[in-house]
């Protein structure tokens, strides 16, 4: 048994890996710059901090690829998904969490494990001996990023933005209404902020003219599609937001009995509803402009901001050719990368890569043959995507497009998704029995 596995970064991937290894009797030393220092996006002293939305996306196992990925991870013993299940807040079909409770529970599990030693330290070079997992995320500190680039070549990057959080008390419920999309009017988990045509057009006009925060090296074409700032989306056409985060379809306003012209949704940050995330409203406007422009949404006219939206440069490895499908470095296979730095995108996907790396290390330490998840499981398809040659490699989140097709052609989309899920879960159950 080696001394201990060194994990650098106590984010979603690092904590997932640490807790998996410890649960299999393997010692871990976990390094993070927290709580004495922070990257520009992290603010909490806890590990596994969610930097933007509190949603881990869909929980629908048989109708959504990210829902399926979560179920695969549950079967494999994911500590991150278990913590998310325990700290979930109502959010329709999504698995949203109370971010403080979620991070606190994971931090407690890590810190109370007799096999995990936590070290508050900035790591500036890849540790030279033993198994190592680099899970320092998209905002890896510059010193370590520089050292990584000496091995991997210059890292690509994209810009990712976070959405603001407002206080529950400050939402004007005289103009807002509670409903889930296509749910019963007046009932549901979301607060909806309707706009009529005139209000919407005025909002778009002000949004387009609003001042953005200056960002070194910022280029519009390097914004990640899944997390595009509202102001960038709005510039694509007047109706773009009405077909995106301001989509009114299925949101019946009980006051009118109709869908509004446009609608902004607010999702609970905690069960008590003390704070709400403005869904899909990631932005790079200056803080003053966020307050001014978003107050043109009638229900947010007096909104108090617990956190404003921000945008940051995210680095990732040009992984194809560098990493194997178990996330180990081809040129030095004792070194693993995990999390968003590998080119997977999203909270769940980041944790999933930590799980794969930890399973691979565990099997090697136990002297067992390597595990292959294949491309019929979402977790396997993601890791294969990262490891497969691709001249235009871009970060990837879970989706059905990366899965191997079924043997039979099924036209009904719902049936097809169910079959894909059943196939995947059977494979994962077989793998789990061998671990
Ligand atoms: C602005 C922004 C908004 C985002 N919004 C979303 C979203 O809404 N939904 C979503 O699914 N994903 C979002 N993401 C992506 C998100 O970062 C990842 O999904 C996830 O947090 C990545 O997990 P990770 O474990 O790879 O890294 P992180 O969770 O970032 O963890 C990395 C850890 O490494 C530590 N660290 C960094 N450098 C060092 C060092 N040199 N030495 C020691 N420790 C170090 C950090 O302190 C941190 O604790 C967003 C990212 C950004 C930057």
C-alpha cells in the first residue's frame, strides 16, 4: 500500500476522489489553498463549493443524460451525489441543493475521515512521487497552471459566468407568482417574474446598453454555450431571451390565467426560501448595472443582492492525447487529473471524473485489472470523449450524443432514452459487483 494518495484541490472532483479512496481503506492527503486563500470565484472556507447555480441539473434518470449520470454515480458510491440528495431543496425535476448544507456535509465527511489528512497549502508543482490527483479546477492558481503547461503545452480556456442570488424577502410577490413549468398555476417550486411586451423590450434595450465589467483577454467567441451571459445572448436578437432563460411557455400566471410575454424564474437556494438564484441569468455586467437593469423586471424592482453575477476565465487541458480514459497522464500514469480541468464541464461531470480517477487508483493499488466503463454509460462516454483524439476539443457535459447508439433503431424519443438508461445501469451494476 503506498503512503497516501495526494489530491490537490478540494472541489467537487477532489472531494469525490478523496472520499471514495478513503471508503476503500486508502490514505489520502488533500491539499487546498482554502480557507486561508481563495481563487477569484471561491468564497467559502468549505470544500466542494458550488461557485454559481445551486442546481446539479436534472434528476430524471430515464429522460435526461445528467439524471442518468447521477444514478450511475449513486450506484458507484458517489459521496457528492449522496450529499446532494441529502441537502436537496425543491426544484421540480432538478436536483438543486442548499449550497451551504451541501458543502458543509462534504467538508465534515472529509475532515472527520481518519484516512484523510487535510493540508492548507498552495501546490505549485506536480508532486514528484506516488499517486497524485490534480483537481484544481478551472481557476487553478497561476503558479501550478504554469507548471502544468510545461508538461501539457499551453492550455486552452473559455469564459464562464455565474448568476446573481437575491434575497427571498425582497421579491415583489404582488407581481410574481409561484408555478413550475406546465405545473398547476399557483403551485410549485419556482417563483416566476412576468414581463409584458413593453417591459420586456425596455429590459432588452437597457441590457444591451449596460456597462460590462472589464475582463482581461475577454473574447465573445470563447464564452461557454451552456453558461452564456444574458447580455451576450440578448445581443443575438430581440427574442433570444424569450426562447431562453425568459421563456414563458408553460408558466400560467394565476392573475391572468395566461402565459406572460416573457418570464424570469427564481429557484430556491435553501428550503426556507431565504435566497433565490435568478435562473439562467449569468452575467458580466458591473454590479451597479446588474442592480439597475434587473430592477426593470417588475418583481425584482427592489431586489437585494446577496451575490452578484461574475465572469471568469476557465482553463482546461487539451486532454486528447494527454490523458487516458481513466484520467491518468499518458506520459506519467501515476498522475491523474480530475474535474473541470480535464475538459468535462459541470458540477456533476467534474465529480464523476474524480470518481473514475479514484476507482482507477483503487483498482491499481489492489492489484486488480483496470475498469472500463465503455461508451454505453454516461460516465464512461465522458471519459472516452476526453481521451479521444479531437482536433476541435471543447469542454463537454453529459448528453445523449456522446453515448454509443442502441443496437436497434427506436423512433420514440422517450422509449429510446429509457432503453439507453436501462442499458447503462445494467453495465454499471455489473461493474460495481467487480469493484
Ligand atoms: C464563474 C463560474 C461559473 C460556473 N457555473 C457553473 C454552474 O452554474 N453549473 C455547473 O455545473 N458548473 C459551473 N461552473 C463550472 C464549475 O467550476 C465546475 O463545474 C466545478 O466546480 C469544477 O469542479 P472541480 O472540482 O474541477 O473544481 P473546483 O470546484 O473549482 O475546485 C478546485 C479547488 O482547487 C483549489 N485550488 C486551486 N488551485 C490550487 C492550488 N494550486 N493548490 C491547492 N488548491 C488549489 C481551489 O481552492 C478549489 O477548492 C462554473 C465555473 C465558473 C468558474
